[in-house]
C-alpha cells in the first residue's frame, strides 16, 4: 500500500511539474510586457538600443517599435518560432540581417532605410507582409522566385522615382503612394497576375505608357489621384483616360479629375464605397478592437480634398487575426479585409514621427485569449495541489 501511495503521489507531482514547467522556465525581460506563456512580447517605447536580454527562444510575436535600435547584427536569427516582428520607428539604416525564416510579417516603417538588397529578403519564403513605408528607400532589389508567399508590400512614403521591377509574383497589394514616381518601365508589371490593389496616388506621374496595366488581369482597384497629369497633351493622356473608363477595375481618383471614381466594376456594385487610401496598418501595439483610441496613430494625418476618393486601409488592424484571432496552436491568422463600410474623400499627408512624442503601449487584443488560457491552467494546477495535499494528509 505505501508503495502504491508513493507511486500515485509521484504521478501527481509529475503532472504538476508538467503544468507549471512552462511558467517556471518562462522569462520576460524587465523592459517588456509578456503574455501567452511569455510568447507574445511587447518591448515598445522603452528607449532600447539593444535587444533586451532574457527573451524566450520560442516567442511568436515581438514588438520593438518606437525605440532607438540602430542594428541587431543577427541577434534574432535563432528565434525560429517568431511570426510577427515590428521594428517600426527606430533608427535602422538597413533591414537587419539574418532575420528568422519563420517570419510571416515584418514591419520596419519609420526608419532610415535607403535600400533593400537582394540578400535582405532572399530566404524569407514564409513572409506574407512586408511594410517598409516612411523610410528613405530609393531602390529595392528582389531575386526571381523569392518571397513566394508575399501578399502585401508597402513602400509608401519613400523616395522612388520609378516603380521597382522584378517584384514578387504573388503579390496581391502594392502601395507605392506618396513617392516621386515619374514612370513605370515597360514590362515592370507584366508578371503580377494576382495583384488586386495598386496604390499609385500622390506621386509625380504626368502620363503613362499605353497598355502598361494590361497584364494586371486580377486588378480590382487602383488609385491614380493627386498626380500632375498633363491633361493638355491629348495624344498621351487620352489613351489613359479611355483605359480608366473601360477597365474592369475600380479607379479611384481618375486622371485629370474627370470624376472621383471610374472604371467598370464600381458600376455593377452601386453603393459600394471604398475607405481611405493608405495600406499601412496602425502599429501592432494598437488594439484592433478599438480600445486605446486616445493613443492616436503617430504622424499619419489626413487632409480633406474635394477631388480624390481613396481607400484606407486595405487590411484591418489585426495582422493575423481571423474570426477568433488565433488558431488552436496560438498562431495569429493572416487574412485580408474586404470591409468597405465607409467612404471618405481625402489624401494622406505625413509629418515625420521622429519628432512626435512616443505613444504609450496599448494592450494587444489577441492577448485576451492567452489570458483566458493561463487562468484555466492556473485553476487546473490549484485543483491538483489541493488533491495532493488532501491525499498526503489522508
């Protein structure tokens, strides 16, 4: 009997250790807040100049935005479970090398990145979202047959003069608004059959070559407003105007201000209104359920103009949020939004966020599910402790 009792007690202790093991080994850096078994880590707005020590190797979500990071020198390479990384609004001059190949979402908006070389993204075959908006980019180089999973590329608010060539072929959304674009080289868009949303507003186009958009067979919406179209040059502009009227895509901001919206697709869906024009989602610390509304988005402001309708944002705030926010394994689900509930007539302007006060951290909405899981585990653990105590007393 004593042997049997000892065996049962050992089993209970092993079960207890198994349940508590994750918490005993979990570490959260002092400068960060953690949830989800310390796998969702928020280290934003802490004045960090280096990666904080003590991060678990199995983290999935890491927010390092609004710090003073200048480089990470391969420090993130061994975080093989990392899915979402936000490096927005730091002092990076290039995309950090050797980022984990597991990443689905990289945010590096609001830095000082001037170029993207082919090796910076060559091995990111899992990447779905790449946001390099509000940098100093003048050139990007992609290698053929790389970034095969990339669906959304944001290069808005940079310094491009020409639409980048050789972009990943499975892209569904490209934002090149608010650059200095003057031309699209022939053939640049010919291998983008899945491109559905194309943002080209607020550039310096005066005309475009005939047939430049003809190979975009999946195009659903394009923004062309707020460009200095040479409307007096009828020979060049007439062909573009005819395309804008006849295309099956919705054209927001028709050239020469002929009308706010043209194209054929919007005629078949009366009452369908597009939201405003910037692809960029709010930083990852903004609650996607609308909480923390007082923490305004840094440096993204808008002004109303009567001549241009555009769409903001193509994707909702929750980067990987599906109907339940996370799947059973705790991964964030990436889905694009088709919400078209409201419309507005405005273009976006930008004041550099470096000069603005850093915003306080706001709890991410997907943390609530993790908190519920932790509370459940704590209840189970407490029950086992009571059972063990009672059995020992008996």
